[in-house]
């Protein structure tokens, strides 16, 4: 999918999907890791929160590619005036791996 951001998003964790982000245009920052503040499970394996604490910032610009492994907290940050367009590929964790992780 293609996503365009003009403002920061909340924190999120996808238990069953990895994200591959390819920056098509613009710039921003992706916070990765850390702890989700005020986490709420919103769907099967999907957690959302207000923000991340203790995350590592990764500056993103046109042409950059970043992989966010399933189960890794992340958050998109846009400074005032920044915009970013990203091609997002979601890759489902193999069922065998997911069932072994649950044990």
C-alpha cells in the first residue's frame, strides 16, 4: 500500500506482520524499539499506543528502505512542515514460526 503522512502517528506493534517501508518522496523519522506508552490491543495481534519511550530514531529520505520485524514497536514522526510518502509492504509471519513463538 501507499501511505502519505503529514503528521506524526501513534506507536504500533504488529505481532504477525513485518513491515518493509520504501520512501517514495519526502522525509521523516521512524522510531523503532522501546516501549509503547498506554498500549491497547485493537485487533488480533495489533497493539497501538500514544507514543514510544526509549526508541531509536531513523531518519528517512527518498529512496530509503527500512525493515521492521514483526513484534517490534515503531512510530512515524513528522516534524512541522514535513511530509513523507511511503510504499509499505506487510509480510505475514509464517504460521509455523508464529505457533512456535506462542509456546
